[in-house]
């Protein structure tokens, strides 16, 4: 039976609603939302915003370059290769979901054999026989490799709670709060200790850290064992099996998310954001954000209810001015670490690595330890993105090698690494933060309805971390808009969700 409320009671409820703080402004869905940046963070944010706010909200995504951001490919000898973020873990559930719903394919990458080089010799060389690798690792490092697997697994088990929290629509207003909800004080301590100190305290040998852990940091983040413990653990997790990438290039995920979100892509450089007060048709005023940007048609401005910034607030990457905010918005001088990816089609100079006979050299990837005389972080054979299912092997003939270094390679260095080469392509990246202690993550909430996604990179930089930050920001903006404070920064969520089952 349908019950009708008396008219006086309806008027009373309406007046109470209008009197609630912010209710007159936030009663209806937002009209327009701006997302600045069309990398994996920005396009994920557009996708999640559409899911939460519905079909009637206009979502504009600003991008000054190409869709994909730091996910990009480079053409060598007529084929494309991953030049930016290149690997996805089996437990990256957001990325797996994106690939599935977008109809993309993600076959497993089968990497070739690995060697770890210290500048004088290989301290470890992988064998094609699994049992021999186990025996080698036990001989060199005792039980440290097995203990490392358990240590990383324990951290990842706690980290995986984020998917459950987000599936129930819970969000967090700071990176530290998010990490604390996942792993308590242990995760906060990981942020403020180096991976070297963290693993020494956990009982790992210095030899193992120097020869196994540091090389993984160098290839993944261009830095050594002095980075924070949390990003170090994430980096060690990428040593897991089953790593994969998207056939055709990981940047296809960004294009697909943008299409699925039904967002409007605006090609242009965002110059400034300013808070404005505008009159409403129904009376009163509303606060909006004026976004000024340069496009092909000239300088333009537009008004938005909510703004999500999904590009690093670093002057070398996005020089956005925040105008007339009182108090002024925090300005960041976050330092991003340059890495240079050089793609070389040629033959490796095996004698530089101690192999006089090239036919005896069978490694497809070389990681390096921290040694001042080493000018590369790693090098390895790569497959084109169109053929990620093919096994990577060290061929006798020419191959495409991907070399990571801090600085561009000189001709003399190229001649040391390669006996011959016929094609060289170089890509400089401000790829990830320069990690140093003490580590403090930038805020997520820059203003009432301005949210910053890239602060999560200061905990760890990865495609999946950007997707997690995007969903968190989408949920946070939704809950702020509708006043759902019980869905923000809740304590003991793990136990609470257990009791709800």
C-alpha cells in the first residue's frame, strides 16, 4: 500500500533539507566533472566516475599529449615496443578487469633467462632447469629467496584488502589512511624505512639485498636499495611469475577506458584552476571551479563542479597554477626520477660481459648491482607488443634490446654494449618519483572538490596503483558530494566486513 505524506510534513522536510550545511548546493548530481590527464590514472578515474555518478553527468578529460600518458610504445624497425609501463601482475585485479571488459587480450609474457652482473662478473645466472635454479639460489643465499617469497606474499595479502574495501564503496581521504587501513602501522613504517633497512631487520643478508633486491629496484625504479620499503616490496612482487602485458600495447587500456566512460576528450594544456561563485537560477549561489586551458582553437575556460587531477603536479610535467584560493593550495616540488629507455636493434657484445664465445651466451635479460662504474641499470631482449605471446630468447642473430640507464648512452658506451647495431631509438622519461626519506605522500584532497590522484606514486608507482587511486578518488568525490561520511576513513574495515558476511 502506498502512503502519502501530508503536505505540511513535506514542506517541513524540504525546509530541513535546504537548511542542511551544503545541501542546497549539493542536492542534485554534479553537472560537469573535469579530469586532468589521460594516462591510466585519468582514464580509470573517468571510468569509475561514470559508474558512480551515472549517465547524465558530463565528464571532460584534458590531455596535452597523447592518450596513455606514461603508457606508450615506440617504433623500431617497423614494430612497436613498450616504452613506458610494461608489466602487469596476475593479482592486479583492476587491470585484469579493464582488459576483460574492454575485450582486450593479455597473454602471458615468457621471459628468457636472467643474469645479474656486478660490473666484473655474473653473480647469478639463471638456468633453463628449475631445480638447478633452486640449488643455485640456496647455495648463494641460503633460505633468503624462499623467505623473501613469504615476506612479499604476506605484504601483498594485506594489500589485496583494498579490492574488498573498494567493492563495498569505502574510500580514504589520505594515502597514509589508505595504507593504514590495509596493513596498520607496519605499512606506515614501510613508507619511512629504506628497503635495505627493512629487509635487514627482517633477517635478510646484506649479500642477498645487494645482489638480488637492489638489481630489481634498479630495473623497476631506476634507484637502489635506499628507496622506501613499501615501493621496494611492490618492486620485489614484480619478480613473480605470470607477468603479462596487453597485446597491442598497454596504452590500449587507456583508450578503451576513455571510450567506455563516454567522456569527452579535450586536447589542450590546462593552465590554471580558480574557484568561482556563480548565481543559481533558483536563487542563491554555487561554487564552481574555472579551468583555463590552451587548445588548438586558443585559450578557453569552462566551469566544473568537481576536478580530479591525474597528472603529476611537477612543473616539468604539468605546470598548473591554482589561483585565488584562500588559503593558498599546497604547491608541490615533487622530484621525478629520469630514466632513459634505449631500444637497439643489434648484436650484444658478449665479451663486455666476460663471454669470449658469443655462442655460449644464452641470457635474454641482464640486471645490474649498484656499482659506480656501471652506466646501465639493465638490458634485455624485448618482443613487439603485437606478439607478446612469443617466448623471449637470446637469439644468435640481431635482436631488439631495451636498455635502461640514468643518462643517454654515448657512442663509446654503445660500442661497449653492442658488437654491431643498425637502429637506435631513445625515450627519456620522468617515469616515477625519486624516492627518498623521510617519505610524505602529497594530499588527495587539495580543496573541497579538487582531488589529486598521483600522490599514491609516493607510496609506489605502478599502473595498478594508479587505478586504485582513481577508484578511491571517484568514490571519495561521490561520497563528499552526497554527504556519505560513513563511507570515508572507516576504521577496522577488515574486521567490519568479516562480520557483515
